[in-house]
C-alpha cells in the first residue's frame, strides 16, 4: 500500500496473508470459516508450492493473540485465469480446517448483487504490500481509502485503454495506491467486499494507471459452487 497508513490493529479481522516459507506473498480475505478468496496471479512464480494462510495478524512477525497459520487443503484458481491478462483473476483457498473465529478472525461478506459501485464511492483497501517505490515491505498491515472511478474514465485511451471489462472496477491511483504484495486483498465499500486487488499493469502510484480490482458479484455462482462441491 503506497501512501496509506498503518491500520489500527485487528479492525480488519478478515484479512489474510498468503505465505510461502514464512514470507508474505499476497493478500486474501476470509469469505467463510474454511475459505479464503485471493487472486490467481498470486500463484505465479510459486513453482506449484501450496500457500499457508496467516489469519488474525496485524504484525507479520510479532507474537499476537489469535494469530494463527493455517495449512491449505486446496488452491482453486478460476478456470478463466491466465498469465497473459487480468481476466478472472480469482483464487479460492480451502483451509485444512475451519478457522477459529474470534474478535481478530472474522468472515467478510461479499457483494452478491451484480451492480457497479457508483463512481466517487470511497472504499477501503488493505495489505502488507510494499509501502514505497523502493519496495519497502512493512511488518504491519496498512490500509488506504480510495474513491472508485468510472469504468469509462478507467478505460480511457490514456489510462487502461479499453481493457477494463464489466467484471472489473477501478480506483484512483494518484500517489495513494495498491502495490506489489497487495494483490488478492479485498476492496471494501460500505462494509462489503466488492473487489479483489489485481496487479494489472503492476505499476503503483501513477494516476495514469488506476488500480484494478476483479469485481466479486459476477463470480458468485463460481464461488458458491466451489465451496459447495468441496464441503464436508
Ligand atoms: N497499483 C496496482 C497494483 C496492485 C497490486 C500489485 C501491483 N504491482 C505488482 O504486483 C508488482 C509491481 C512491481 C513489480 C512486480 N513484480 C511482480 C511479480 N509478480 O513478479 C509483481 C509486481 C500493482
């Protein structure tokens, strides 16, 4: 997160850190007791390794009550996701067991109605992604409030040039933006997860490249079917 602030500890108890060998790789969030939603691009360069999911954390390294690392039983990328574009950039992770819910570990509801969030709506995004252009990786969760920008503005030739589909949304990226390691985290508008951070052009903090999110509502049927099929 560039230009954000250190989050108040545990005010986003749905946040997950997807880790490999104890290293934060991507964000994610708890959508059910045994399920985390993240971005399919997070599995690139992981050489087929399975993530571990840290829940209940504010600091990545310090001991904290209710902080717990969960093993992952299954990692399911959306079938339409691929390395060449940002389409269908979603990843479902089934935890080895149901997460123990408490004041620091909570499920975040996601939007089920497929209607665009109005432009200028201020939404919140959080993550342990880099906090500077030099690539500083924070130990503590950072958060940022950003206004949604319309798909027409985001698709302008000088911005993302008609690559933003109706299954994506954008927020202003002038100085304050998502960055490397924030992918997979939720964009929360009015207390509901509307989008999932995608790396898109991988650029951070440049107003000409607004932040891109995969909208969740268009994927409700896929999410529900995966969770139902693996249940029990
Ligand atoms: N503001 C939009 C936004 C949102 C989330 C992430 C990113 N930027 C990256 O993720 C990124 C940046 C630079 C080098 C990188 N190398 C890799 C990689 N997978 O090797 C990713 C990156 C940008």
